[in-house]
């Protein structure tokens, strides 16, 4: 019988193995879910789960960097997460400051470029500033892009793109006929990034929760029953190993 305990015990795959097995996904996107349940299982407050989840970001970013992933996009706060109790939202809004204070030096040294997608205007200063400072400090790095989706919602992103395109047509900057898939992609916040090759969601939920709806059109999915704080390097490598066995057909044969 399949259980999460057996999943945990599966023999681990190493970085060397995944690198030699086949192609490494250029862009991996992760819905880091299950922090609250991780804490609940331990009789701890939800905030303890978020703190533990934040610490795990470093391990997974390092693991992805080690094998040559070009872009790692992490869903950290959705436009719908504002619905949560105020104290939880307040706690989540403090995490970027804590994260970058501890990690920025190492990210800089590892040649990682920090980027962000999401609605910046909706974020308090103490959340946005450390992110912007980290983006600035790492902007000349040439290694993996560590892209945080903060206050991100795919529908909001698409509405903004539609408005920009409509404005350009209205102001006769472009013809209606010029709008095509490429043009739409170029008006999304991910315009400089390739579409994700692999989407991982932890915690056993199997839904997208308003994440990168346009960009995931041909992405391979990997759902893990593990809560985010328990999702380790070996699990990432197992997901990639699985990905390497898939035949991506893009509608062809
Ligand atoms: C993911 O964990 C983190 C955020 C959404 C901010 P959750 O907080 O959603 O944890 P669960 O799903 O309630 O266990
Ligand atoms: C998705 O998780 C958002 C993040 C991981 C940041 P949620 O926990 O908010 O998603 P739902 O509510 O289960 O769909
Ligand atoms: Mg959740």
C-alpha cells in the first residue's frame, strides 16, 4: 500500500544521478503548501510551520542551484491569502525580512539572482523593501533566478495584461490583429522567463490555486503528499527523475 511514510523511505536520488539521467528542467515552479498542517501535526501554532517552511526555501534553492536549474519560482503568498486571520497575515508579511537578513549573503556568493512577481503595491513597506534590496544586490549575478511570487495571483496578472494591451490598441500604439500568444506572454510579469517545465505542489492538494495559469499550459506536474517543511533535496531530485521519464508532446505525436 502506498503511504507517505514509504514515500519518505524511498531510496534517495543524488544530484549526480539526476544530472546524468537526462535534461534538467530549466524552470521549476513550486506551490509550497502545508506549513499549517505541518505545525498542527506537531501541536504547534501555524506560525511555527511558516517559519520552518521559510527555512526550507534555502535547502531547496541550494538543491536546485546545484544541478543547474535556471529559474526557481516559489509561491509564497497568493492574492487570496489576505483572507486569512490578520495575525497570520502579519506573520507571513514579516518573513521576507527574516529570510533575506539570514540568506542574502549566501545567495550573493552563490551567484543567485533574486526576482519577484506579484502585486508590489499591495505589500507593506517592511515586506517589500527587503525583497527590493535583495533584487538590487543580486541583479548582476548570472546564476539561477530565484523568483518569489508574493501577493501573486494569476488572474490579476492576466487582467493587468489585458488592460495594457487594450490601452495600446485604444491609443493606436498597436493594431488589434497584432495581439497573439507571444504578445500576451510579453505583457505578463513572467515576460523574461521561460514557461515552467515542472510544477511541484506539496501537501497532497492537487490544484493550481491561481498560480501561473497561462504559463502552465504545457508544464509537467508533480504532486507530493509531504508538507512543505518536510520536502527535502531528495524529494526534489525524485520529482525531477520522474519528470525525466515523461514524454512531452505539446499536442503532437
Ligand atoms: C503554505 O502553507 C503557505 C502559504 C499559503 C502562505 P499553508 O499555510 O497553506 O498550510 P496549510 O495548507 O494550511 O497546511
Ligand atoms: C497556495 O496555497 C498559495 C501558496 C502556497 C502561497 P493555499 O493554501 O493558499 O491554497 P488553497 O487555499 O489550499 O487553494
Ligand atoms: Mg495551504
